[in-house]
C-alpha cells in the first residue's frame, strides 16, 4: 500500500510569492504602514523574475492591501493583516478543512489527539 505524500506545489509562482508576502503581513513581519521590499529586492531574495514579483504586488494593490507612493515604495495599509487573515480563514474552512476533516473521521483521529501532540 502506497502512502500519500504532499503533492508538489503546481500553482503559478506569483501566487506562491503572494502567499509568502501575505503570511509575512499576517505574522506582523510587515506591519501596518511598513514598507515592503522593492520588487527587485524581493525578486533577488526569492530567485524570481521581477515581473512575477510585480504581478504578486499588483494583486495586493488591486485588493487595496498596500498603497504605492511613487518614487518611495509600497506600504502595508491599515487593517491589511486582519483582512488577509479573514480571507485565508474563510478559504481554509471552505477548501482545505473539509478533506482534512473527512480524513480524520476515516482514520478515527479525535481532534483532541491532534492538540495533545502539538
């Protein structure tokens, strides 16, 4: 019987970069009013194409989570962390949790068991 291992992440690079930035905002590494790394700096750090990073940043701008100050940089808007956390929570509960819950039930794992192991 073969064990299932996590699948490779086949999502576009800009979505993976966006997820990294969103996590940094939620975790407070980029707090409200904080300047994000420049497109070029973040691209170099991640080994990504600057156009790909720009696409990830554009989505944050379109979602009104960052503001751009021409010639200065991009800054995290007030409330961005809470909005991102709420969106990620809703997506997790709608998309990721149902199959996890089904697997827990199938394997007979009680939620308390999971917390006891943490």
